[in-house]
C-alpha cells in the first residue's frame, strides 16, 4: 500500500491523485492553492480560543450541530468504548462563529471548499464508466448548494498522564462524508491502516494536504473507492506536552442526494451520528 504524494500543478496530477484514492483511500497533495500563512494564523488563533474560557460560551447546539464540543462530549469512535482525547468546533457559514475568528475561518472554508469541488471533479472524470453509471447524479452536482459541508477545528490537548486506559486522540474510524480535505497538522500522529492490517504514518510535512475517501463516496461508488480506516495516535516524549490542532473539511452532499438503494445522504449521516453518540 502506497499513499501517493502528488504535485497539484503537474499535468498528470488528476490521474495520480485518483489512482492513489482507488488503491489506498488516501492521497497527499503538494503545491496546492491553500495559503500556508492562512493556516498558520488559524492554528494560532483557534488554539488561543480553545485555551480560553470563551469557548464555553459557544457550546454546540444538538440539533444544528454547530459550535463548540467540549472534551466530555467528544466522539466515541464506532466500536470503541472510550471517548477520544479531543475537543472541537463545528464551522458552517450559516452557523455561530466567534466574531474575532469569523472572517479568517470563513475565508479558509470557501478556499478549501472550492479546492474540494475541483478534486471531486477529478474523481468523477477518472471513475470508470461502469462505476459512474451507479451515481444517481454527477459527484460534482451532489454538493451544489449543500449546507452540510463541515469545517471542524480540532484541538488535541497535551497529555497529562491521567487518561483512561485505551484512550487515544482519535480512535480508529472512517469518515462519513464524500471526501475530506486535511492540511498537515501542527503535530504528527495521523496513521492509516493498510489492507494487511498494518498502520502507516501519513506524511504531515508543512504545506501538504491529505485527502481521503469517506463512507458516502464508498457507498455511492459501490466500494470502488475505499473509505480507509485511520486514527490519530498519542505522541511520546516531549510531544506529549504539545497541543495538536487539525482542520479537516468534510465535504457533504445535500441531504436529499441518493447515494444507493439503501441510503440518502441524510439517512446515512444521521445513522452515523447516532453511532458516534453525538445525535
């Protein structure tokens, strides 16, 4: 299993990118259009937010699923019994966002969403006709006017040594959505499971983007694109004392989009949120 590191500006980028998703469920992009200075600034500003008392004023809405999710309500990965060691904030353009953070994070949201739409178009163009025939509508159209695409600002706090046995920053899981766009975090830890069951570290060099297939694309493509299991492991040594900030954009279709005979996007999302214990 080999996750390809693809130069976004090269002529064969589309083909290599989609081939990596097909083989591994993951791909890494470099020389992409998301500004590194914007990411650095977001990491700094949101880390200060998570460390402040203000975060508690923006507690999440269980119905809308926007706002701040504190550690005590963090997700429990499907099949796990211990909550992940993280807190996070759900950003939607229509949702509640602290005023001091709003313009910058929505600038990033729109840039990342535009790039994600381009990548979805690449996947559509490289999907074999016999697989694409199962799409109820083109992949790129599934996300038009969607209000569901989620930008999650994740904070993995430093480890204090008193964590519950088996607790990790993010237990092994698959993403729910079509594709996820994830800039390299400020600290390593992301790993992907191979078909043989081994765990491989995903590169986190500054300036790179990790893209992975979600369950909805796997469902719509009848398994042609695999939604690969991944996790965020606890660091060792001095890195245990460092916060880790991560910024995944989860690209979601409109709720009424039909993914398969079994599911619409809405039914699939609600089923998974119930399994995670946040709905």
